[in-house]
C-alpha cells in the first residue's frame, strides 16, 4: 500500500469503526485471561490492538515460560482451528478458573 493510498484508507475509517473492531474482538478474547496453545504452552493476553497497515484486530500476548516473550497474532489466526493427529482443535483455548 503506498503512502497516499494508506492516507486515503485511514481517512475513510472513522474512530467509531475502529472502536467497533476492538469491541467485537473483546467479545471473542478476554484481556488478562490465560490461554493454552494446542502445543500445551500457556500465554496471558495483554491487550487487543489493531494492525497498523490494515486495521485488522490482533491479540497481544505474553508467554508464561522461558524469556516470557511478548507476541502479536491476528485475531483470525488466534481463533483458528488447527489439525492435530487428524483432529481439528482450537489454536488457543481459554483456561477457566
């Protein structure tokens, strides 16, 4: 996306549209909650954000192991299912309790 087209794109997005995107994301992922990845590693969701280049919702999360690296992932990828041993399972699942 060129600088000019990006400026035009951003001019067309109203603040309310951006807030709506984040609200919809918040209905699907809980900030502050812990989630387990399908590979059995745990993470804490720190925030929801919008990717600068296209305003797609993202999850900001931190590993609860090792160096506790902070990551971002598109919400669509966070919510996706993956195939493990021939079964479809959630990529991330909220840890209740």
